[in-house]
C-alpha cells in the first residue's frame, strides 16, 4: 500500500484541536509550577489526553473516507489501517 496522503484542508479541525491541546499542556505546566492541587492537574491531563486521542481517530477516519472514496488509487491495506487504529487504543 502506498501511504495515504491526506489533504491538509481535510485536517483543519484536527489542527485546531491539537492547538487547543497544546495550550492546555502549557496551562498544566503552569499549574504544576504553581503547586496546584493534584486532582486539578490530573483532570486537565485527562482532558488533553482525550483531545489528542480524538485527533488521532479523526486523522484515521479522514484517511478511511478518502480510501473509500477512491479505493483504486489508494490500494488500501486493511491490516495497516487496523494497526494504526489500534495504536491509539
């Protein structure tokens, strides 16, 4: 299978999600440096983790849609897509 190249315009929502997560990470570092409560820090870490996971799943979903739209061009390797999907689990 050739690698599936995804149009950057199709991933604009993913980019926005990751930029928000990046900002949240900066906030978490500031919380740690300020000595904030453990529960607050862990809650924010969980939120960032979920945001990054969702971004990964969105990338895979976008690639799958692209493959389904033009399967002859992409030469879909189901095992490779499954491995990518499971790497996020």
